[in-house]
């Protein structure tokens, strides 16, 4: 009886943990590093500055804003 209770408790812990991770992923709250990083380089002749530029990445699961940095940083 004790072994069955231990297995049931482990299964319940797994279900709670898995549902929390799935809920976080669905809401776009993911504490892990992104699996994909990308870089967009503007031509040197571009007049735009990063202060007035906003870049958004939209996927089928979530969206995020890009972090703008100057070249060479």
C-alpha cells in the first residue's frame, strides 16, 4: 500500500509541475533563455536611432519586444 501511495504522490507532483510549465508557456511567461536569437543590422546610412525604433517578434504562441543595442556592444 505504501508503494502505491508513493507512486500516486510522484504522479501528482509531475502533473502539477507539468501543468504549471504549460500554463507559463501558454501565457508567454518563460524563465528560460530563448531558444532562438536573431540580429537585425540597419545600414550605416540609416538615419533612425534605437531610441525611436521598436522591434516586435510575434509567434504563434507569444510575442516579445527586441532589445536594441548599438553595434559593437
